[in-house]
């Protein structure tokens, strides 16, 4: 508006100068000037009115919309009433399948490995030939021992008849008998070494690991194969110290193996160790499973569900509704006469998909189980 007034005054000034220069009469100059003022006045009035109308429209447009108050409407949630839990406990763990037993096999004599006849993962039978050493040295030693034995036996046979006739001193007879025994022992050892050049399976099972190849030199005590017995398997897992006392040896167990399409197996026997892990404070436990189809393999990860024959009386809530404040306090939302109230709780052990509440809630309290993400303290809530 100030710009409009400034423009009008400036125009009047320029008009006065122009009229003074033009050769017109004073009366005509006056009439022209008054007409121009009338026109500018109309323009000013219209511009001013338009500006006022726009300002009023903007003002009412910004202030006319009402914002609903927070408490004008309630939030829809799902509410459940707490009841005392009397269901049978289910304890969940993660386990790993192990073989029933593992046997490391190696040669009991020295020599170069000539051939290994089996591969990893191959099923073998008791008495099956697994590997063989080069027999040339052992064969030569056996032949030499056999020759010495024949020589000692011949000497013994010849001198025995002389001794029986009383023509040979007793001391010489004892000497020849000793040499015969030494030759016999050497022959037995040489024959055993030759037999030990072949490695046979002591029992049926699966080749777990092959740790040598043909051409390597084998020494006594060095394993070249491991044989796994998987006719039955062990499912090994760890149990916290606060739960080990509630798990009996005849506890019902169910094993779920994800690698076999979540196939379920029922455990036979549960074995608990008496020595705890000093770092994690857990006890090693294993369950024995039959494996007639040989489908359960060592290394498979599985889920272990134990069902002790013990019923717990207490409050169990869904674990997902437990929330935590910035200072670490746990709480749930409760319905108090239609208003949301934050209730601080203390939790115990996990119970399947829930958690035990040891403090803060009582039987009959109403807790919010769905929609708790949308509410704040004292919000009005209603049942979905």
C-alpha cells in the first residue's frame, strides 16, 4: 500500500511539471489534474479492498480448521485378562547331532601306504578291507624268519635223538631249545607285521574322515581314517544351571531337524552331565535317538523341546509385549478404567513363546497385547 501511495504522489508531481510546460490555460490544467486524481483514487480503493479480502481469506483459512484433541478419540487395542498359568512347561533348546561313537583307525606297523579303498561318507561293513601298506619289506622279513625257524627246528630234531641216547650234555640241549623258541617268536612277529599291512574295519559304520593318501609313510599311532557309528545318534545341547534340576532323566523330548524338512523325532533317553561349564554356567546334556534309516547325520542343527512332568502356577505373558525404558526398566501397558497405564514388571524364565512375570502384575489385570505401539500414558483405549 505504501508503494501505491508513493507511486501516486510521484505521478502527480510529474503531471504538474508537464502541465506547466504545455501551453494550455489554467482552467484546463486544473480540470485535467482533478480528473487524474479521481482515477488514481478509484484504483487505490480497489487495490486496498482486494488486499484486505486476501488477508482475511488467508487468516480464516489458517484458523478455521479445528485440530482434534488427543483425548477426543480412543485407540483401538487388543486387551487380555491375566489368568494363572497351569500349563505344562516346555523348554526349548538348540542342539547339534553327534555320532554314537567315533573310532580312529591306523596301521600298527611301519610302512608306505599302497592304497586306501574307501572314501569319506561311504558306509562300510565289519571286516571290510579299508587300506593296505606296501608288503615287500614285511614279506622279506617273514621269509628270513621262516628260514631261521627251519634251521633251528632241524638242529633241534638232530640233537634231540643224541640227547635221548645220553650222548649230548644237558646244557647244549637247553641252548638249542632256546634258539628254537627265539626263531619261532621271530617268525610269529614277522607274520604279524605282514598281516598288519592290511587294515580291516572293526565294526560297521560310516567313514567320517580320511586323513591320509596313498604314498604317504604310515607310523604306529597315526590315524588315517575315522569310522562313525550312526546306528543311533546323540543330540547334544546345554541347559542353564537354573533349569537343570527340573529336567528328569525320563523327560519327554522331541527333536525337530530343519535339514530334514522339520521332521520330528522322539528321544529315548536323556543323559545329564554333572560337570558345568565354568564360563557359561550350563550343563552338557544329550538325548539318544534311534537312526535306522541313517538319515540323521553328525553336524545337523536341531531344535530340542523338553516337556518335564511339572506344572507351574504363575503368570505368563507373551514375550513380545514386554518393553524396556531407556534406563533398562521393563514394563507393559495395562487397561485402567479405559486409560493406558505403564506398569513396570520383573521377569523370570522363558516359557515357550512367553515369559514368566515374577512381579508387577496380578491375576485379573488387563494387559494390552496388540496395538501397544500406538499408545502413550493416559491415552484412552478401547477393545478392537
